[in-house]
C-alpha cells in the first residue's frame, strides 16, 4: 500500500472513484467512520494529491462527439526541445482528450473525440499535422469501446 494510505483511505478512494457525487454522510457510513473523520480524511486525500479532481463523465454521443480516434504521432527529431514544443502546442487543442509520450513506433499517442470522420479529417489536415515537429501520424478509428476510463484497481 502506498505510504500514507491506510485501509480506510483506500476504501474512501474506491467509493469516490465509483461515485464522485456520493455525500460525505453516505461515504462515512460505507467506510464505517464518523462524518467529521470522513470529511477530514477526504480533504487530506485532495491536499496530498491522491484525488486530482472530481468531474462528470459526459456521454460523448449525447454531445455530438461519438467518434473516438487514436492517433500515433512520430516527430522528426527525438530531442527534449522537439518534445517540449510538441507538448506545449498539443495542450492548445481542445479536441485532444489524452496525450502520452510513449516508447515504440510512435513518440506520442493521442486520444481524440470528434463528430465524425469528416470532422477528424478537417482537424487532422488543419491542425494535427501542422503541430511542431510532426513527421507523420497514423490514425486508428475505434470501432467499439470495450473498456473506457475504467476504475483503478488498487
């Protein structure tokens, strides 16, 4: 178990991961502590960075972003400067949900949500390939989301 986490902290994290809207009173009952103790522990978990944020998980298809695309990006150079320039620029693109520096065939792997293939084609041609240092991209259109945003197992 990570330093600073006991059994109760772990259970708080697991329940909040399952339902971030749970009330403090309900959470306290589930982990068998008082409401004041639960509140104090939850606040500490936020302060120490165990919980980064609490937010709603939006149904992408309900907001016209039902097409999920994974994009492998290869840069023309593998230097700290080229990585830094790419990372700075990619943060400015609101349609990019995730960006990971990876080892292997690509330098970065992106997770993108768009309306449809035509929308992606436009964004790819106008913005993605214009990012600093991009040599090439490889695009993977997701046919079916089997597991997405699963809870951490700890």
